[in-house]
C-alpha cells in the first residue's frame, strides 16, 4: 500500500477523502498517522485547494515527529 505522506523516521500518514463542512463557513480535513493517530485541522477563509496544500504541509511536519513502530 502506498501512503500519502512518509515521515523522515519511517512513519506514514493517509489523508481521508472527505472534508467536513461547518455552519460557520469553515471546514475540517482529516488524516490518520500510522493507522491509529487521528490528525485534523480546521480552516477558515481558505479555498479548498489552499487548505489542502496547508494541510499536507502540516501533516508532513506532524508525521515527521513519529517513529515507525513506536
């Protein structure tokens, strides 16, 4: 299986396909790190394309903090 993000210490993350929209106009994106750590970010005043780029960057930084198998 190919993962969406690979961390510098061998960990990995997979981005969930959907986006949760909120009544205040914001939306939340989700991913899972190493199959069991839920990662999410809420975005206001961004297009989905802008938020997706920011989300991938934030997810990469977070995934880099994990070690595979730990």
